[in-house]
C-alpha cells in the first residue's frame, strides 16, 4: 500500500447533487460513503462519468431502508437506488457494501462474497489501480491505497497487486485492460501485459455476451486499431474473433499496401476517426474477412485474386456476429454491407438503374453506410483520398435515385378526382394535371385541394388546343426542374 494521497493536483471534483444527496443520507445515519471506481478515475481525468458508484460499510438491507425506491437482485450486495434525475447516467446509482471476495473457481465469479467493515478490504479486490481510488464527498479526500493517481499521471493500466491473481479471479479483466487502454489512450503496464499473455486462455471460460460487451466498447473507443493489435499480440484476439488472425501476413494484390489484417484494422480506425456508426465499424473490420479463404494466384495477372470474397465474407460475418450474440438487426445490416461492399462505381458505365439495384440490396436506410464503408476501405488500402471522383459521382447518383421525382403525383389532386368532377378519361386528364403541376412549381402554396379543384374546373372548360398547349408546357417545365435538381445534387458532390 502507498498510503492516502490528497486530490491529484488539488482538483475540485464536481459531484452531481443526486450523488451528493445519497452520500449525505448514508453519513446522516453514521455510515461511511465513498465514490469509487471508474467515476472517480474519470473525474480525475476531467471526463464525464458514464455511471456513478458508491461504496459503504452499510449492509444491503440498511441501504434499502434509507431510500424510497431501490432494487436488490444480485448476490454481490449491490443495491440500485432510483433517483428523480432525468439524466440516464444518474437515474440509478449503485451502492455496494465493502466486500471481500473468495476464490474464483471458474475464472468468472467469486465462489463467495463476504461483507467487510473496511474500505481497505474493498479497494484491494478491484481490478486496476486507476479503478481502486475512493473519494469522500464530505471531506473532499481521496483514498488511494494502490497508487492509482500515479498510474493516471503515467497513463498506465496497472493491475492491483499480483496481476496473475487478478486475471485468474476474472478472466474478462484481460480484455477489459485492453478496452480501458483504448478508451483512455493509456498503455498497459509491463507486468500486467505479461500476465494477460500468460492467462489469455482463461478468456475462453467467459460467456460470449460478456466478451461481446467489452469488444463493442473497444470498437466504439477512439483507438480500436491499436486495441485489437495489442489484443492480438497478447494472445486474446483469438478468443474474440479468431478469424481475423488468418489475415496476418496474408498479402493482397498490388492495389493494397498492407496485409489483410492491417487493412481491416486501418479501415476500422478510419470509421472510428469519423465517428461513424457501430454497424459501419463492424463492417469495416469484417468486409474482407473472406479474403484469406479465397486467395488464389493468377499467372495471367501475375498477382493475387480474391474472387467471391465478399460472398464468403458475408457468410463468415454472419457466423462471427451470431457467435458474439449480436442482435439480429445488427447482424442483418453488417452482413449486407459486407456482401455488397464491392459495388461497381465506374462513372463512365454505371447506370441509374444499377445504382437503384445497389440501393435495393442494402436498403435505402443503409445505402449511405455502404458508401462510408467504401471510404473506410479506400483509406485502409493506403490511398490518401477517401472520396475520389468515381465515388463522388456514385454518391450523386444515389442522391438522384433517392430523391422524390417531380411528377403529377406531388399534386393534392389526381385523375380519379378529375373524373369524379366530370372529366372523361383520355389525354385531357394528363394535360390538366401537367398544367396544374406547372402552377404549383411556380407557387407551392397553390398545392391545396381547394385551389386545384377550382383551377381544374376552369381548365376543363378550355378548348382542346389551348389545354394541350398548357399541358405540354407543364411537361417541359417538369423536365427543366428535374434537370436543375440533378445539377444541384452533382454540385454538392463536386461532379458534373
């Protein structure tokens, strides 16, 4: 133990009123109350805590007796206290008694949990020093018995006590160390990293749901590439997505600078740098997962080929994501993005109908995800520009295919209504509708049933030659407006 250290650099830690009130209520009944864990660490790092945890010498039933709305549904003593806050991070604050944990026979959970009367017992059971710091809100005193503040200054993830013991207690801590390092941009302390490598096989005992949750937090961190690279070096990537390791040393064709493994990590990192969605990040990591299985040498091209890797990759991605117990909706989106990431985008030959087929393949709500995946793929290949002309042109055509076309269907009146008003079927119906459309294009406020019915009655009384001229003018106006819209879309994407 390294003793009690006062606030790091005399920081003033800002505590929400809801949390302060809970601590005050415990102390009012002569119980101790400390903030502990990640919330203290984040406060010292000037980060917004995602949740708040309090530890105390009160027992669960004593905690519940103090507060109006609580729940206690676990074997570890943690009581959830429901507050009146609208902030989801403060809606439930967890209060846990000081505890001592017994042996971990299954490397997942303690065989026995005993409540303790001392904060010291509670802190020494925690995973990493930076998570083993307590803060008393009343005295504004930090209790740091394991050098957590020093490791924050050194930007290190360092196990409390013997790292092998910590990882044998809960093997998920090996992956958690990597995740925390990615979220905070910390390094993993040497002895802690060595112990992760020694105990990596223990991760196989952990449920896929728990592994998935840590893995997703890695993907949503600022540095997923570095984290997965470290995970591979320490021997735990094989217990997350073993298929990724087949890409190590798997050289690609001349268009690529990196092997498959590094290409996938770089593609993922670009998605993180752009703060794109989880589905895009997963697709970026898995889009070429089928390449090692499909790689063949071509004497004709004097290069490697990967025919059908997107089809094989989609099947592999589905299996990988199902194994990680991902939600079916997420699986469906990612598999579709992997399957269709090789969409053809040559601006000289691609047609609007081909673009519409691509949109149908992934859905209108995910076509933009497919385009961002192509950008990740390009940067992951080592190319300097994420949006070359051909991709910008394709994006323009996607916008064109998705927009609502200018047509008489925009009107608040249709041919059925005109016939109800007495007009006979035939060319005159089309002329009236197109004449009305021209007026609405000039003044959108006229697009009301009342005005259009009145104006349609006036048009119906015109001679056929005059009505035909108005209708043809309306058709021409529609074509002009469509062309103007398309030109604006192309300007937006810097294509002609």
